C-alpha cells in the first residue's frame, strides 16, 4: 500500500519538482525521522527492516560484521553521512555514504541531476559535492557514540578533490581514509565517477596501485583494527582492464570490489547514467570480476537493480551483496525492506 501511494505521488507531483531539491528535502526528512527512537521504531515496524538471513541462507561478512541483508544503499544518496539511522530503519542492510573528499567542494554547476522515469534511470554530473572529510568524520563519530549507531553497518566512499592534480591524488585518498576509517566498517576507493575530470584515468593499474596503497596506509593510520578496503570500478572499462583491476585488488589484499559506477555509454545527455539501462553491462562486469576474485573477498554488485528479480540476477552472477539508489528514488520508502525480506533466504 505504501509503495502504491508513493508511486502515485511520484507520478502526479514529485516528478515535476526539481530533482536535486527533492533529493535534499527527502534526505532531510529521512534524517529527521531517523533522529528519534519513536520514529525509528515506527519506520522499522511499518516499512520492515533488514534482518539477518534465514538459517539456510548464506551469511556474508564485511570484515568481522555479519551483514543483516543482501541490499544496501549505494553511494551518492547520503553524501555527508546525515541519514544513516533513518536509512537503516527503512530497510537497507548497510549504507555507503559519500562520495567524500578530503576538502569540502561545491561540485559542478547546476543543473546537474535529471530524472529519466520512462527509462527507469537517473542522469547526474554532480561532481562530488560534499562537506569534506572532517565534517563527515564528526557526524560518523556522533553516530558511533550510540548503541544503534554502532550497530549500523556503514561504509565510506572516498574520492579526490577536483582541483587536486593527478600526481597528488594518492594523498587525497590517504587523508580521507585516515579521517574516516575509524568510524566506518569499510572504505571504498572511488576512481570511477565520470563527473570529476581525469578521475577515471586513475583506474589504470599503474595509477591505481599507489592510490590503493595510500588508502590502505590511511586506514592503518586511523586505527589499529584492519578496515576492509574496496575499490569501485566503472562499467565502461574494457574487459581486460576490469580483469586487471580485479587482479590488482587480489594482489594487494583488498577485501573486495564494488561493481559498477554510472556509465557514460549513452546518448541521453551529459553525465553518468544509473538505473535500469545499466543492468546488462553491470551484470557482465560482475560475472567477469567474480571469476578473478578470491573466495574471501566481497563483491558488491550495483547497477540497474529495480526489483527482486534484478537483485537475484546480480547475486547469481557472483555478487555477495547488492546496492541500489535509483530504484529507491522511483519506488519509495517501502522498497528496501521489501527487497531485503524477499532475499532473506538466498
């Protein structure tokens, strides 16, 4: 019923509003609802929260943490770690915040976010707009000061500032990891956004190796426990480059890979495309990566997951966990809990 009402509201009202303004208002509402125990409990009971998989389902760990469901929230929604408790109460099993850069930055000029409802897609050229690592670290520290905040599984997606030259990129990632790793369960190195000039060039193995080594160092400088480190890759890489990144991740002992980011292989305008059009290529990349990972590494599949069948396709392709963002925008607040309940026995 909630999903039906939301979809009706989306078709008649929300789709006619400014996408970025709607994003900010929606996230603020989720953050507000998640800030108080009574509303969090109400959200869990009405919307349904992610639960630990059924006994015959396979448990997945990120580091020492057992993930209480298969579906998490992809980076890009909660850029500044403002709404983690609300998002987990809605049913996401884990939340990847960010992308967070070392220093605050405004991102690209507006407009920079477009809905494509007929395609089940979003197009963006946001440009890592965020308040910077220090502000995010302070929010995450406050989150971890409460029992419910410590129970949430949270990852930090990190990137380089737009004005940082290529030869200093590794230092940006080290700084971000050092400031954030202490307060999260995993760190994701983002070198695959199409909206920061030159960023995707850093996916080549020669450029990527020092960045991943620097991010690992930043994690080690942050705290004594080992922080799982993952890398997020583009769907637009050639297959041989996908394999090269997967093999580098295995060589360096990374805990996993997130596949994939948005794609520029479209004719719908500038920026990266997410949502339904990305599904087939995302599945191809996940299958390819899965064949070149160790069994103890985690593969998070992202791209085009709109319903339970899409999520199952991604899991069958080799993903251990899945993430989504675009479908949450179109399907509404009951969607993540519904998908996680449907996947509980997988």
